[in-house]
């Protein structure tokens, strides 16, 4: 796996996940395509911490 840290102050665009949770647009888009597109790195999990969002991704 690979872990990516996205600082809160670098997030410019937000979206909404199917369950109604507001999240950075990167997470929303990866959630939409990661299970159905073979060429896209899969988002395995994500966690919100006070200073950033941590994304656990499939390692290419």
C-alpha cells in the first residue's frame, strides 16, 4: 500500500460521498472510479485527522 497525506490547507474543492459525508474532491472521485476502472489506483481507505486527510492507496 501507499499512504498519502493531504494537508487541510491545500484542499480547494470538496464533494459529497454517497453516504452524505463531505470529503475532499480527490477522495470523492477516487471512491467513484477505484472499484470499476482497471487503470485507476484503488482507494482502500481514508481517514480524517485534525491536520490532514490520510489516503490509503493501492501501490502501483
